[in-house]
C-alpha cells in the first residue's frame, strides 16, 4: 500500500510506501504528539518515539509537516480498510451490522489516540472535520447489504446517510466524553433493536 503525503498548501508529494519503517515512524509520531503536542513536536522527538535512525526518517519525510500529513492519512486509511473488512463475507445483514458496529467501537477504544485530543485538540478536530465524509462513506459501504435488507422489510428506503452519520457522530462523541458500560451495551444492542423495530413495522404493513 502507498500513502499519499499531502501538505496543506502544497502540491502532492511523491507517494510513500507503507513499509515497516514508515509505519514505525507514523506510530511513533502519534505517541510523540500525545506527549508533546504538535507545536512543540520536532523531528528529533519523532526519531526518539519511533526508534528509527535520523537517516531513515529523512529518507521518507523532509519535515514535520509532511509527517503530520502522513499520520492523518495513515489513521484515516486504517479506519476505512478496517471498517470495510469487518463486514466482508458476512451474508446475514443484521450480523453484519452488529459486527461492523462492534468493530467501530473497538477501533475507537484501541486506535484513537485519546491523549492526542487532550494535548492537541486543534489537530484532532481538524483531522476529523477534514475526513468526516470519508468516515461516513466507509461505514455506508460496509453496511450496504444491511440497508438493502431493511429497505425490503420497511417497504421504503431508509435514510442511509442520516443513519450512518448518526453512528459516526456517536462514536466521535466518546472521544469527548468516554462511553459508559451502559452506553456500550446500548451500542452493541443496536443491531438487534433495529431488526425488531423493522419487523414490527413490516408486520403492521401486512
């Protein structure tokens, strides 16, 4: 896989191969951002956090801004690939919804750098605002078979984009206010509750 590194106000830079060294750099950069914040972050901090040599870092990235752009794309691409793969091969539409939602909840807990949000909220907010549409699109694509099934039960199309946006916004909210066990249970029960709701409506139509 290649990672397109794009600076905010510059032309696209050459693609960077996601080699083990690059992944170490990007993962280390996330840790360094969480520890020091973006403004205080230096290339030396990234070297220390990632454990790569100075030559290795500069082989792929010329400056801090390039690393930050690559980190944002790395996190977003990881989510897109993961959410699509989570539902792949699951024919049961409700099981697919349940599995995708469980993956999303797990991904948020395990992969979202919460400490980064505390230290550098502007960086985190800019990341999600610029990639919100991509997050929604990935979830939408993962749940297409589920929506087709529910449309059939309801006898009319669901508002797919509205449903997906609600899911994404709910998960993002847990970065501000951590989810309680009760909330997590409600999240995990959503698939079954939606099926019950759809079946009730379907029965009323017949």
